[in-house]
C-alpha cells in the first residue's frame, strides 16, 4: 500500500511538472518584451535555394517590422546550410530581407547553426564582435520560452518578441508544435541539471 502511495505521488508530481511547463510555454507565447536594443535576432526556420519557408518568412517579417519601428539598427538572420541546399538558411533570409528594402549593411548572417541553441550561441559571438549587448529575439510564439532560456544560457541580454503572424494558427498545427516544444523544454531543463 505504501509503495502504491509513493508511486501515485510521483506520477502526480510528474503531471504537475508537465502542466507547469505547458503553462509556461503558453504564457511566453503572448509575452512581448519588444524594446530598444542593439540588434534583432531572427531565429532560423527552413529555407530553400528558392527562398525562405512560410514559417521563416513570417519571423523575418516581424523582425523587419521591429527594425522599421526603430527598435534596433541591426538584424541577425540565422541558419546553416541544409542538406540539398547550396546556400545557408541565413543567406536566403538575407536575400528576403534585402528584397523588403532593408540595407545590406544592417544585416548580419549567422550561417553555421543547425539548431536553436547554435542560432543563439553563434549570434552571441557576432554580438561580441560588433559590441552589441541587448537583443530582441524573434520566433514563433510557442518557441519563445525555450528560445529565451537558450538566450539566457548563451549570455545574451534578450527580450522576447513572438511573431504575431505565425503560420501555426490552427489547433491542428499548434498542438503538435506545443508538444514538440514541451519535449525539448523538458529535455533541455534536465540537460542543464546534469551539465
């Protein structure tokens, strides 16, 4: 009987932990901290030699809007070379941003990353090279909690700015994204404990 109570208690605590993470992800999805900063970091998504994916395009559009509002004078676009592509995701992103009228000298490229953690760690290197300290981080709403945790660990003074025009609009697209983020958030929290 005692073992059963312990087992039930462990399951209950685990479920509370999962619920707390879901609430945290959802809360961060509407948390807009946009303010004056040195640079806007637009986290990468898929791109192709023919251009950026719809998901990345909407992130870039939000970054462009923040730039035009005068919140930062520079933008970092991120993403390495995906399998089958000749150019990096960051290159495709820069070409898109240029097509929207943003000056070339105001766009920095981070072209080595494959995952979000690398997007931010490599962006931190670019920031240090250019004397930047404060960054607005742009991504899809449900991605923001993990992105901000990773930005903190990369040593970036970061401010959350989820894109309002995310391509993940319906429950059919939001729910898988939420559970994917839940998996990665929980995994990263445990990674931090043991590393």
